[in-house]
């Protein structure tokens, strides 16, 4: 299997450009070791020897981890992220392209290359885990890990026609995930189908003493409910998710998914989420504030890129950060520093935190009366490369349906639910209560 995937990478990478680093030698050695374990009846897990690939913001010991930034061009982590330890049996094919520091929705913010959507090479794969979604969609990896701070797993999954799962905040350790916005970041899965997503989540979930926000909890098989009927399940459709801005063909495909659930005995309930219209603004305030603090560590001294030709320490910081970070990252650091600054804190950051509470309350209310929420993932299907990159605000608006989930720390899956008029994949999002991943996957399986 590993050889077949390496051949696929060789054939398709010139068109797709999903990988920043390919590690064929490691992959083949790991596959050999797994074969031997299987021969002895000692397979470590169902994923033992399965060829997968990893978003390039997850630290891999002795394998370059760039975050798609010039800042970390030559950064080789001396340690593995906790998830890599949990996946030690896999054959790792390499590291995947992304928006720089996971900031973006199209993977066009990578310092290195543009990844193309395997469904239509002229279009973006979504982002920021665009390399992860494209690699799985193109058959260049059996599965991929991504990270989701405000939709970065779910939106590229929707654009590329694969299954993306963002777990409840705290289910998967963030140790070794290069931080963007720590109160929102969560590692999750990109797979061809729902069952694979459950297998992968089984492998990576669990408490980690190295991540103080990881939850102490026993998890049973996340795939245990797959195949069970959904009769009597209450699925809420908040009307604000289907309002202005949603492309009619996307709306139609998501409503068809609701019909399908109804056909299987689920009860479709119309409801309202008044806070939805404010969630996006709150997300960009909170995530930029946290990013401005998290990215302070990249100063040209401790790691990564250091500019040349400086006279003193301040110039070293200035030049290294000016030359090492791309435009979008700088924009967010500036926004974040502004909203946290004395005199503006109450007007922006504090207000955003108040909105965060409102969003949580709305979800609590809807999910106390219902089992799941069904919504679109993004307002449109994949757009053309270059179409939105010069218009950050329009780009940000595309995140309106995904960010509320991170604000509330909830689990959600994005899965293909049809195509638009141009034949491009459309994604449906299922959102559940905290720790209800198994239930979400049960409903998702019905739509597969
Ligand atoms: N597109 C969103 C942003 O640019 C989400 C990013 C993410 O989830 N990492 O912030």
C-alpha cells in the first residue's frame, strides 16, 4: 500500500502540490516494520502500517516542520507531537501544505506553493488544511491529520469532497501543534469516509499530561454507533445558517441531506440561532488576539529565520519578523495587538468574549432540545485560485458557518452531500454536544 501511495504521489504531485516534504524512505521503513509486526501478530492498532500524511504545523521529530512559513523554513523539531506518538505505527508519507500558521481559507497563504483542488485544478482546495484535504481526495494519502481553529479541517474537506472531523476541544492533545489560537485550536482527521475518521480519532484521542487543556476522560470506540439507525434523532436546522449569502445550490444540497435524514426516521426541527451573525466578528478578534501573543516567540532568536544585516537587537527582531512572516500573518498580529491594547481592550476583546458566551448559550439551548445541528460548511463550493486572495474580508466571510463551533468548543463533521451545478462537491456540517463524536458519525454515515 505504501509503495502504491508513493507512486500516486510521484504521478500526481506536479498537478496537486499537496506536499511540502515527502518522506519515502521513512515511509517504506515504517511499512516494513509494520509488516513484520503483522507477521508476528503484533499489530499496534488498526492503523498499523497504513500510509498517511500530516499537516505541516504538527511537529514531527527529525522531519522538517515549516507551518508553511519562511519563519520555520529550516525548523527540524527535536520532538514529536503527542499525536505522532499515538500514530507511531503508521507509514508517514510526508508533511502537507497549509496556509501560513494556519491563517487562511484557501491554502494560498503558504510561503512555498499553491495547492490545487483535485476536483478541478483551477480551484483552491480550501484551507488552512488544504494540503491534507487535497492529498486524501487525490489518493495521495490514505488519511491525513489537519488542525481546525475556525474551520480549517471542515471547509477544505467540503471543497475537496472528503470527510473532515473536528473533535470536541480537549479530546486530542495539542502538544506539538504549533499554536495559532490556543483556546480554539484542535487537531482532527481528514479521511475518505466516515468509518476511517472514527478509526483515526480512536488512535489520536486521549488525555495528555503535556496539554493542560486535554480532558481526562475514557473514550469508547468512536465508530461504535456507525450503522445504527437514526430513527427518532432530532436534527435542528437554525434558520440563520440558511439565510442571505448562502449559494442556492449549496442550500439545495444541504436541504436534500436533511430530507435524507428525515427519510431514515430523524425529526427535522427548524430553530433559530440569533448569535450566529456576531460569531464571525468575535472569532476574528479572539483568534487574532491569541495569535499576536502566540507568535511573539518567533523573534529571530529562539528558532527559525533570522534576518541578516542588523545593528542591534531591536533591528534583529524587526527585520526577522518583517522578512519571516507573510502578509496575512502580519495583518493578524497587528489586529490582535490592537484589540488587546490599553484603551481598546474593553471595546473589542472583552466584547468578543461576551459574544463568545452568547454563542455558547445558543448552542447549549439548541442542543439541549435536539441531538444534532445540520448546516452548510461554507457559503459556496470551491472558488478559483486567485479569486479572493486580495480581499481578506470576503475571505473571512466564508468562515461564518464553521467558526461558531470552535468558539463553543463543540465537535463537528463535514461530509460530502452532493454537488453544485458545476459538479463541484458541497459539504454538509453536523454539529453535536461536547463528546458526542460517536453520535455525529452515526448520523454522518447515513448521509454517506
Ligand atoms: N479560515 C479561518 C482563519 O483564517 C480558520 C483557520 C483555521 O481553522 N486554522 O482563521
